[in-house]
């Protein structure tokens, strides 16, 4: 059965009969989970298993945003609270190798939490480079203020995830750090010249262009396309994402229900795929809206299907050994010293 080029959400902690029937019929490429979907480890494992059974694919990706700090869908009492990326960037300031090792360890611990409940994709790392005066939506979600450190620590986090059997998603391509607005609420426009974007904002994405998956930014880059945000801009895809960055991994949109985008959900999904996204991401789990998105997208085929298959092929089915107790002790000790 053909796989549809979108990622769906679900409404609660269990799949309803209507949702199961929808997933069986629409066959979305993957499922994304949020705090509303999280109750306990046992419940999450059941939920992820039910989704895969409904679509008939044991390797169907289940995604989550488990960054740490402000963005952590799985939390206490069942899961430890992870530090934001900026705290990891502050560890061992005079010892970059130790800082990199501990950032990788944090990624490995997150992967352990996720894989135990059947989640195989984490929307991490954030590679956005903040600038003074930008909106705080990125803020401490960024590892540092410079592209070089962000690239090093972003790769460390991604390697930790992959060592634990979980795929990373680099975001928000090609860079959200300059945005003066939260794209959940409004459409940001960046007026910075292209040469400056290339050496600062785009640089971490170019350095990590070998990563399996990326998420777009709902941001207008006036120097490239003053009419459309990256998510729906063929110019940004041709000139930057598939062009200058030479990125050939799977590209998913950021959530198409965010207020930065205009038009109906069907129009947004179609525009994202037309621009160059391989799959459209719809997060809210509202059945009528999911049906609208499913009707607007095409089947995964051609390069998009190749990229999707290549991404899933990079999952390690025998994760690197880990002692979570010892690993947490090391990370806690390092965080305590860096306060």
C-alpha cells in the first residue's frame, strides 16, 4: 500500500477506533507525539505499537520533540528532566572535548528514554544561531551563540541519538536564529544579506548536511525569496537547501498548522511538498484537519521515497551499550560544576 507524504498527530493517550481506521486508510509516513499523548512508559509503548499495527509497517517512524529545557514532551515523574542546549554548551568551557563528550552522552540518554517506548525519531538538534535582539523562541534551545560551537555540539547530540537507535532531525533549516517573531504566532521576515546568512546562519546546516532528516523554518529570507517562507519556497529549496547546503536527506516541514503559514491546511501541505519538502508535518491530531491534509498530499515516491528509506536505514537496531545510572551521574556532576 502506498505511503502518504505526511506525518500525523493523534488526540490523546490511546488511539480511538476512528484514528486507527484513518491511519490504516491514509497510511501517513509517521506519527508525532506531544505532551497530550504522554502518560506513562507502558501507555506510550502501547500507543506507538498500535500506530505501527494500524499502518502495517514495523519501521513506521514515531517522532517527538525531546530537546530538554522548555521543549520536553516526556517528563517527570517517569523521565528525568534534561537541561536545555545552552546549559550543555556551558559545560567545561575550557575543555571542548569534554563538552562534546557530555553533549553526546545527553543525546544517548534521551535515545534510551525514547527507544524504550517505541519512539525512533527525535526533533533534535536545534542548529539555529541566535543573534542579539531576536525573538526568544530559540533562546537557550541553541547550544551557543556562534555557528562553529553549535555545529560541533549539534553533531555530538545527533551522534548520541543515533548510537541509541534514534534518528535526529536538524532544525530549523536553513536557520531561525535571526527571526524577530515566533513562527507559531506570526511569519518572521529576515532582511539579512545572503553572504552574511551563508557564513553564520546556514553554516551549521552545511556542516551537518550528512544528517538523515531536517525540518524547515517558517521564515522568509528576503534576500532569497521575499514572497514565501522557506517551507513553501521553491527558491529556498533550489538555491539553499538542495543547492548551497547540498542537503540530500529527508526534509519535513515544520508544523503546517503554525500561524506563520497562510491558506487552508490543504493548501499549506500542498505548497510545502511543491516547494521541495518530502513530507508535510501536521501536529494537532484533529481528525477533520488530518483528513484534509491526507487528501491534499501525494504518495511518497521518487527522490522523496528514496530519502525516507535511506533515513530509516540509518537506525541502529543494536544500540551502543549504556548504563543509564552511571551516565546520569556523570552528566549531573558536570552540570553541577558548570553552574
